[in-house]
C-alpha cells in the first residue's frame, strides 16, 4: 500500500490517501475533485508516473521533516549558549556534538519517500525505491523554470487582456 500526499489541483488543499494495485481513486475530501489516473501509473507496488500531473520525473529523498531538524539545531545551540555562559567549555562542545549526532542519526533512520519534481506530490511505501534516481538539481531547475514561465505567461495574458 502506497501512501500519497498531494495538493488538490482545484482547491489546493493537501490531500492524503492510499493507493493500491487493485483500486485506485483519489478524491479530494474538500471539493470532491477526483483524479483520473493513467493505467500504467502503478504496477507491482511501484509508481511509474505521477498520479497528479502524470509526470515521469520522480526523485527519492529522505522523509525527514526539515522543521524537526532545524528545531534540534536551535535547541542544541540554545543549550550550548547556556553552558558557554557558565564557562563550561567541554560541556558546550559536548552539547553541540550531541546535537549534530542526533541530527545525523535521525536522518539515517528516516525512511525514503518518492517525490514528483513538477507538482511535489509525495509517495510513501513505494517498492524498489532504488530504481528511482535521487534528487538532481538539473531536473529540479528545469521544472522550476517551466513553472516560472507558465506563471509569467498567465500574467502576460492578464496584461494584454486589460489593454
Ligand atoms: Zn480539492
Ligand atoms: Zn506530479
């Protein structure tokens, strides 16, 4: 069973749901928008194209909540300030080292997830994740520019319409 989280194309709410080989239907609980899914999307527990935008460019990344990582670093830094203030130098370095260690450990323990470059839909519990490539900045940049261009075109339409 694959768990997915995507942004509804109609109402932009985050929708969470499960996909399986047998039945596949994603309906937004907010606006009842259902997604039409191509037949080759899901095969043997693997995602072959994005459910939401049908894009085939997907990348693997750690399911690590960035906010948690930042919180740990901030906490560690705050604690080290306290020990530093009390002239406990060894303790200060100990705290900073422990903070970094916890961050790395958590990162390693976190499972992988699959994400779509174009619409950032996330898939958890996908089989054979190693068949997908890790994050590539080049591809990310391609989609970022594509999105920027699309947004620019939409703005252009508005300005030509008003004149
Ligand atoms: Zn919706
Ligand atoms: Zn997508």
